[in-house]
């Protein structure tokens, strides 16, 4: 039997807000909310400092409601590029402690520090050094969950480390049940609204209730997902940190847009679908990948009557060429669209594989088309996304110019 | 309508006609079989608007004439009926169809066939251009090319198989391609009087279904056609196919005049070797690597599971050695499986040029020329 591993999950407190405060010391100690343009649909809170949270400000709240709760609240517009840069800087700090670092989200990263005791002391001592180092270099408060696997680390962080003064908590197979079983079921990693409701229906309210059911009964009821949740309730997780790395494991690239206004005409929708497809293919090409499946996502505009769909179809052959993917995207969309106004659209390319081989064709010069795409990508990388664009982006539906200079739909 | 028939005979007919039932259709009426009892013959028809099949049965007792549409389920019922005879009686008022066999009785709801598309009338097509084949000949033509047809919705023309007769060549061409490989079968054809040169694009799916029905025998096959329809008569069956009107490029001349390497290998051993390689060939392209030196053809394949290598002694060789060529193993096997010589003749044109399989029997007593072209896969190694 191998020695138990030691896994850390480091989570940044109010990440976007912390980055803003760190970059502008005058905000120190004030209630701050990072928020999109309040006049537009993106006007919701993306992050709030703990001073703001004390007033009841929560992530996802509309700007107007926040102003009512806390009249002194300082609104800051998001700077996505800055957050990405900071996230990469975080990884650099973590890599000083371990060579097995896996970013889990923009503000959470896993570290496997097994075998590093001689260098940094025990897990708590290491966690403390990490917290100090992050504060020193980036002025962001960091909390660390410790466990014998990624699941325990995540649970330790979300359920305990975030709530205690030190910002450190350790779970192990020994104490997992004692600490987590009394918690409500929705605190269990992997349980969302839907599963919480399902569990309530069978009388499971706490994590311990779930743990005491039989593994087989959960598997019978919810398949693999049920079994995984049962394992989660017991603190069992077989994944490894080096296998969590996102770099080569990407299964797909996708992009979706919340439209600035509701779209209802075919020309407008076509234009945006093409712009999104181009963006998705460009990203796939940047990774030197091709995808096998095209997915289209759409959400209806009417809040009271939520409509929409997400459909996918296999491409005739793996591709990352915009004009090979676009006809299928269009076909999928128009096969399923109910003709109601659209609020959001998304396209993704999944089943990614390395682009290493190309079946030659009798009738078209694929290599030439690929070379053309690559050249277009190079031009855009160097001179910006609006330096070379499809003419349709100039039509009323086009969003390219509006979106140029944004990341994830928020100001860069 | 009221008939009594032998169950096995009836089932045989339905199992053929069933091939023309649509898989998905916006027209529910096409989901059934049209039954037509006339004075001295009984007809069963199905039609998916691309392919229609009409079967005639006369070895049965017709008590009362009439016609009705019966649901698809009837085939399953027929298969499981207990007795060797089946009696079918339809009430023209209620369209209720009573099916009895032994002590078993089914009562199905029939459908009024008024809206059912009409099957092209014999009077109409009997004056069209007609080609004659034996079923053996015809089946052979189909098998030699159908596997290469495209399944890709975005290339409608290539979902068709081209049948072409040129004015002065006395040669019938059958050609299919999915743009990555191409099969071309040329057969001497004695032009009957009244047959003008033609160029027909027949849906690949139709010919694939027909090839499953016709037998390797001396039965006669007659093909009648005009601008947008093809009628094939075989035994007691009539197949009616829509012809495609998509533009189809002239691809008969894609075969290069010269080649850098020519080899002869044992077909059976080559098939087995490639099959073994496909166990480890990777990805949807099923890529294998071939190398040819003075004595051997060497094959290798690799996937995340591991690698395989094998070599096969050449029967003969002309031209240069071949360093390395990457090919889709499926394309390779598709041809070899439809190939009936002990020794296969394969030509190469360097590592990124087309690879050609050849069967030249133009001097035999049943002269034909069969060629198959496969384009290789380009990889990082040969500069993508």
C-alpha cells in the first residue's frame, strides 16, 4: 500500500474583487462589487468584497438591487484580461511548491504536495506558506483545503477553510465522516439543485444520510452519477492531480453569446452563428486540434416561458475549418429553432483530437484552405480580431465589433 | 379484398418489399404496404419516394379483389403466424383487415390508400430505353462500386453511383466515389438497337438495397430508364428509383498514366494482414503505414494501445522502393474484399500520390477493367 497522498485546493477569496482592490489601494476596506454595465444585460455582480458581502451583496445580483442594499457600494467594471493574468501568476506561485499543479477554475487550483514534507514541513505548514506567499506577491487572500485526494481537498476548502479564521482545514479518511456527514446534502461536491431535490424525495437531507445508503441502490437509481456521489459522501476519489491538467485533456471548445437585444430574423441569427463558429474554429486551430462533433445551443428570450435547446451532430469528418462546420451549425439550428425570439446563442466543437493527419480529397485542395485559415489567424493574432473579418459582420446582426476587446463577454 | 396464400411465399415477398419502407418520413402514409388484389395477381408495394418496390404474386387464391394499405407491423405478424397458410380479408366499409392462420387471428386497422403515390405504370416505362443483363452480371457491377459511394449529406451528388455509356466506346462505366477514394468498373457492352449514350446518377442507397435482393444467377434483369426515373425488373419484382439530377464531374480520367512502384501480392494474405493492422490502427481514419522494399511490403499501425508490425513477401515488383505511405485501412479492405483474383496488382505514386488497385481482364472472355483509386493521408511527417 502506498503512503496516502496530500492534495491541496487553494481558493481565492472574492477573486475578481480582490484583484481590483489589489490594483487600486484606494478601494481597500470599502464595499466593492465587480459588475458589468448596469444599463445592459450584463449588469450583474460577478464578485463582491467581504465588506460588500456584509451588506448582503451576492454574486449574480442585479446592479439596481445592490445599490438599494448598500448605497455606498463602489461598482467596478470587470477587467478579464487582468484576472487571467493573475490566475497564471497564481499557478507560478504554486509551482514553487509542487510540480503537480492543476488549475481547476480561474480562482481555484489543485496541488499535489505528497513527498514534499522535507522541503516545506507538514501539510498545514505548507498551506500556511502558500497563503503567505500569495498575499505577499498578489495581495489576495487565499484559503486552502487539505485532503488525501482532490475531493477531500475541495470539500475541506468549500465547507470549512472558507469559513474559519486561518483559512486552512484538513480532511482525511479518518475524520471525513465526523466533519462532513452532519452537513446538509447540497454541500456535497457534485450535488446541485436537481440532485438535492431528488435526495429530499428519498429522505436524504444530510451527507451522512446518503453515506448510509447502499452503493448498489444509488447505482441502480442514478447510474454512475449516483455511485460517484456515494463515493463522494465517503470521501473516496480515484482521480490524480497530474490527470486533471486541462492542457491536453480538452474535449471541446465552445463559445456562447448573450445577445445585446433579442434576435428574431434569420439574417441576424446567421451572422452571429457564423461569427461564433469562426471564433470556435479559430480557438480549435490555435490548439492545433480538429473536432468531430458540432453543437448548437440556443435560449429563448421569454423569461416566463423558458425555451431553447442544445443539439449536436457528428461532422462528416474531423475539422476546424469555419466553412466546413458552419453549414452543419446552421442545419442544426434551423431544424430545432421554434421561431421565437432568441436571447442567447452558442456553438461548440467537441470530440477534439490532435490535427496530425489529413485524408487527401480528389476534389478540393484542403491543404490550401487550411493554409488560408492559418494565415487569417496569424493576421488576427497580430493586428486584432477586427483587422480581417467576414463582410456579414457589418450587417445589423453582427456583434464582432462590439465584442472585440472583451473576454468571456466582459471588458478585458 | 380477400385472399388465401402460402405464408412462406408471402413472407418472402414482404421481406424484399420492406426494403423500400422509409426509415423516417413526414408522410405517415408511406409507413405501410399497399396491397392490391386483382383478378389473377396480387401486388405488394412500398415506396420511400427514392426507391419503390412492387412485387407480384400469382401462386395464391384470390377470392375477392380490392386494395388497402396495411401497417408495417404486418411483416412481424406474418413471420410468426402458426400455420403454413394465411388468410387475409378486408372489410371495404371499415377497412378492418382480418388475418387468420391456424387458430390465430389478428384484426388490423387498414388505411385508405387514396393518397398513396402511384407506382409508375408499365405502359409508361415499357417504351423507355432498355438494357439487358443477367442478374449475375448486374450484381457484379453493383458490388464492384457501391462500397465507395459517399454517405455524406453535404455532398449530394456523391451519394449517387454513375452509370455511363459513351457513344463509340461500347463500354459501360460504373463509378462511385466519396472524394477520398474512387471505384471504376468498365465492362464491354454490346449496344442494342435503340440504346443511345447515357449518363445516369442512381442513388447509392437504392443500388445497395437492390444488391441485397438479387441473386448471383442467370435470371434476366431489365433496366428501363428515362430522364429522372430508373425501373429495374427482376423476377417478380419491379424496382423504381429516382435518378439524381446533381451535377457530377467527369472523373474517369483521374487515374495517373504512370506509377513509381508496382507490386503484386497474395490477396488473401494481404487482407488478413491489413485486418490485423486495423486492430491497432488509430482514430476514425484507421490509419496504417505501408513500406515497400525489394522483397517485402511492410505494414505498421499504432494507437494509444501500442504498435503492430508485419511484413508480407511480394510476388513481384517493378519500380522504386516506397519509403512510407499512410492510408485508411478501411479503404484498402473495401476493395480487396470485392476482388476475386488470387494476386492483387497495386500501384503507388510516391508517398502522397494516389494508390491504385488494378484488375485488367480486357483480354478475357468476359472482358472488363476494374480500377480503384485511394488517396493517402498526409501527416506531419510529409509536411502538412
